[in-house]
C-alpha cells in the first residue's frame, strides 16, 4: 500500500503526465531528483551542522555528576574520622560549569571558518547542479536530434517505398528492368534497417535523459517540447566572480586564512572560568542510629567553588609549529587555485563565445547545403523516372541529401546548446525561475 501511495504521488507531481515537458521542466526535475544534487544538498546541511558544532565551543559547558560507593572492611568512619570495620554507603552529586574566556581567538576563527565552509559548500552544490543541468540540456536536445532522425528516416522510407512501387510498375510496362527493381528493394531494406537503428538510438537518448534527471528508468518515452525562443548570449563583458567556481575558490581562500589564524592562536595561553556546586552524604549500613534525611545532608554538606584556570603551551612536540607551516602552505595553494580557476573560467567563456559564433556560420552553411542537395535530388529523381540514370545514382543522391539534412539538424541543435552554454558563462541562470 505504501508503494502504491508513493507511485501515485510521483505521478501527480510529475509534469510529464499532465502535458509536454519543456527544458525548464526537465532542469527543475533534475535539480530536485538527480542523485548528485541530492547528495550535495545533504553535504550543505552537514556543513550547517558543523558550523553549529563550532559555535558550541564558545558556549559554557554545564555538566552533572553523581557517584556512589559502599565501603567494606577497615575504612575511615565519616563521623569520627577514625578507622573501623563498619560498612558505609556514600553518595555524591555535583554540578559543574566551565566557560572559555580566551584561547587565542581559536574558537572564534574556527566558527568563522565553519561559516565560510558552509558558504563554500553551497557554491560546490551550485557547481554540481550546473554541471548536471548542462548534461540535461545536452541529453534533452540529443533526444530532439534523434526524434528528427527517426522522422527523417520514416519520410525517406515512405519516399523510397513509393519509388519502389513506381519501379515495379515500370517493370510491368517494360520501362524498368528487374535489376532496377532489385536495387530499389535493397534501397528500401536499407532504409528499414536505418529506421530501426535510429529508433534504438532514440530509446537510448530517452534513457540517458532519464538517468541525468534522476527519473525512474522505464521504457516509456517522455513527451518533450522545445522552447520557442532560442537562447542568445550577451556580448557584454562578464564578471568572473559571479561564476560559482570562482566564488567557491574565493571562499576557499577565506577559509584558508581563517585556518591560518587558528594555527597561530594555538601558541596563545588559554584562560577559562570554572564554577560548581557539590554535596555528599553517607549512611552506616546495619547501624541502629537514624541517618539524617537527604534534604538535610544536601544542605549541610553542600560546597561551592569558583576558579580561573590558566594554561600556556611550552612544548607540544612541534605539532603546533607544523600545523602553522601546513596552514601557510594551504593558503598559498588556495591563492594559486583561485588564479587558476579565474584563468580557466575566462578561457571557457571565450571558447563558448567562439563556439556560438562558429555554430551560427555552420548552421547557415548547412542550410544552404540542404537547399542545394534537395535541388540535386529532385533533378536525379526526375531523370530516374525518365530512365536517364540508374538506381545507384539515385541512391547516391539520396544519401547526400540525408547526410545534409542530418548535418543541418545537428548544427541547429549545436547552435542552441552553444547559445545556452555561452549565456551561462555570461551570468544567465540555467533554470528559469
């Protein structure tokens, strides 16, 4: 019953069952269901818990203690403070409090480092979410490409089947030979094979899209719809600090600085305030003397204390010195990593702009090629009907046309993807809220 309820809830919340899924629908679904995104969300939550743990070091510690023992044989009588052979039941209770006053600001800097680590983890989760989103974008448009190829092969099969019927009719009229019919039959069989292959590629494309989205892996195809508008990147200059990878590297540098301060604070004295209250009482086992009640013994035997502890590290086996040296090395590594990340993001931004410009030119060239191949195929097809060319010439012209159309669809898809990637590097969000 529980599984049925879960399935019904997933169906109700899944946009694909209510209509076509756009790219934004797929991206939102992947954001909430992709396994890597969910893992990063838990990592972010864990970083928040680590920050609260670091904050607890600045708070006072309060503890309650209790002990009890039974003395046998020769021991000190608590009433006379002399040795005897009486059995004594002793119990004690205490309430202790400790408050750190100064530790070289180690706790404060640790709290700051934990806060920066939480922000850094948020950026890391954003980086992973963007990576998954780009994979979903590519998988989404790969499905569109495969659907276009299936539609093209279905159209090509229908066209060649009609030519086969015309060729068989021409054989009956004596215009075409039996070899022409055999070659056309082979051409139709080749189209059928290629159609089956393209359908299999489409099924794999759907499976790949589902896997990137974290969707249940079923054989049912998704009802996808491309957006009407295509993303075009802005040509304005980009602030690389807006990129989550650069922001994460900057936060890593801040965290390294906080860790270096913590390492320096290890050489400072530590001062803490301590206070407490305690009480104890006893009872003679087997004695006929009535013992005071608990309330009286708690009041009469209660003691309080307040104190300040001071400690100064003199020699720690050079561990503090080595931790300080390591923190300085990590700080230099963070600086170099930030420079490297900025350099890589700037390079990838320029590459994305170049790819977009190239895809625009390639798409226009592919469009002109398709127009030329269509004219050439119509001419060859007309000549074949008149008997001026063979089936081989018709097949060669058809292959060129199919290749040109496939190339055009590929360039169209690539232009859209390059536009999305370039817009992303220019600061545009992948998921439209």
